[in-house]
């Protein structure tokens, strides 16, 4: 990782500035960016607007990071574009993320997309997506503490890094934020003469393709971003947007699935802010008061003790597993950091070991076990462990 947009700007110029004149909806924030991107993509598809989408990270394939109208870039084409850009990447010292972004712009230009939807990878001010010169609409996801080693150790500093994507005269769409974040967004919008639009959650009667109460806020941000396209000549009815939001799909987020026919819930919550949201979500689950089995893989640079304190309640059990191919928190470290929770913490070498132990009990847990802590963990499970069979949506 090497933050900064100058390399990307120079690389795009050398490429002939692909997509430079195509308006982009840039999605910044901490949690919910991918969901917002999915909602926007689905809404634009319902409206018949050809959109190129970039998201990160991926779960199972790098091709997930580049799509048009929900269709992933074919693997062979992805490979060809990455290979063809190797010389450029070397000349401008592009990071892997920047190289993928360069391939995305190339792909979108060739396929003549009408709108870009660019999910910020990390922060905003120094993110490769911010190298795109035409970002008139900013969709701001919920901002919380994460990547503190890069963005700052308090909410205001992190908010400033993310709010820096706000460019002169753009329109910013956001749902309710923490007071410190609100202050930063409002100040930045004033400085940039930008329009800041606060949106309320979509109505309860709206069906959403992604599970969870928090998605009502994410869907509202997506709806606002789509409506902001009106200045470009696209007037999209609420009915069309609503139909699109109902068809959105974003795997690994409060996703119901099965392991050998036994129900599981998987969620990519990987920071305290997301863990807090997940903890609130459990209040909607039947029988959650009897206790939950959490299977958690958390990378070592994440604030795992804070996450654990948000997630675990008195009757819960946590199984700590390593995130494959990443340095991870272990039981001894967490027990020391959270002595009050030490009696509830167990350890296993992988998720499947935990599931097999639960299978030996007389009755499969209800509510079902929840696997969370890292998108890398979820992606590895989808590829190598879980027999994915989605339950009926919502």
C-alpha cells in the first residue's frame, strides 16, 4: 500500500485520460460503501443507464472489482488488461489497487459506459478513485473508526480524510452521522461550495435486496445519489429506483447460508463501528437472548477487543479463528485484553473445526452461528468451506 493520487493521475494521463468526461458517483465512508454501490448499480440498471462500477475488496475473484451493469469483467479480459498495463504500472510505480483501477477505466472507456460508480478503497483524499477528475456526486457512507494507522486516531481526523473527496460544487448525499462527522462534512461542504443533502432511511414498506436495518440508510444514500443524476438529464422515478433497490445483491453482508444443510449467518463486519451495527441487528433475531455462537476471524491490526465488547453478551460464546493468510488475533491476546470476557472465549484452527464441534451437540444452535470479523475470512469460506445455498431473500 502506498497512498497518494499523483501516480494514478500521471498514469491516467499517459493512458489518454480514459473516462475523464464521464461523471462519477464516488462512494466514500467507512461501513456500507459496497452496499451503497450495489444499490446504485441495481437502481441504474433498472433505469436503463449503463454504469461502470468499481468495488473493493473482493470476496472470491479480483474480477468482482470491475463490473458493468452488474456483469463482472470476464476473467480472460481482466487478465489481458492487467498484463497490457504492466509497463505502465512499472513506469508509475502503481500499487495493485491502482493497477486494477487503471484496468477498470480502460474497460469502461472501451465499453462506453454512461456513468461511473467508484467505491473508495481507503480514506478518500489519497485514494486512487479520487484521481478521476469528474466526481460531481459523492455518496457518503457511515463514517467510523477504522484504518487508524493510515487515517488518524480519532473520528474527526478520519472524517477529514474521507470528506476530502468533496470537490468544488459537487453534491454530497449522506444519512445521519456521528456529531463529529457531521461537523466535518458541513464545514467541508461550505468550504467547497458543495451541496450537502441529508437523507432519511427509505420507508419501512420498501423491499431491499440486502438484509439488515442499516440497509435502509444505505439505500437512502443510493437513492439520493441516483436522484442527483437529474442535472445530467436523467430523471428517474421513485418507482424505478425502488424496483432496483429490491434487486440489489451484495454477498457476505448479513447473508443467510448453509453448511451441509445447517443454517449459518455470515457478515463482513471488521471494525468496531460495524460490530456495533451487527450487535444492534441481533435484536431483531428470534431467540437471540438465549445466546449466540460467534465465530470470529480478525486481522491483527484491527481493534478486536473493542469489536468483541460490542458483540458479546452474557450468554454468548466466541470462537476465535485465524484469518487465512493474514496475521490474526488469537485467544490469549484477546483474553488478556478483555479479561471480563475471557470465560466466553474459545479458539479453533479454522471455522470448519468449530462447525463440526457444534454439530456434535444434540441440537444445532438457534439462532444459527454467526461468522464475522473479516471479509477475507468470508471470502475464503465461500471458496473453500461453505456449501453456499442462500435462503429465500428477506
